[in-house]
C-alpha cells in the first residue's frame, strides 16, 4: 500500500505548484518539512491533478490501495484562507481541532 500525506504536509508539492496552496506565505518556507503547508481544497484544478498523480503512483508501484493520510492539517491556515472561509460559509461548515493529542483536524457542519 502506498502512503502519503495530504492535504497537510505538502510542502514539496506546493513548492512546484504554489497556486494550490491555501496559505502561500507558509508554503514558501524551507523544504523539507512544513506541517503548515496545506492544499486549498476549494480549488477545482487541484482534483484532476491529484487524480492523475494517484493514477501514476499506483501504476508505477503496482499498488491496489493508496492511503492519503488526510490529517496533520494546520487549521490556522484554513481558518484564515479567504477561499476556505467562503466555502465554510457557503456550506455551513467549520474547521475545528477534534483531538489535540493526535493533531487530527476535521471540517464539520455547524
């Protein structure tokens, strides 16, 4: 099984595709690790890219499963992103820390 992290911990990806970042000022920090680097989930162009990337990875490695992680999101980024705030308001959702001990964050209906 292949494993990666996203939408958080995506600094290397966002160095190559800075327009995908929810918080560009955080994503331009030094590689290798910036937990604050977060993909903007409101951008339509992100999804075809990620779909093609997942297809390439599973084909290259012959994997049947791909684990995306989907944790380690710095919600302070999403809670200050104009795009994410507008999405939250349109869908009656909010980003909140659901477990401070494990660094898990979710977007939930209000």
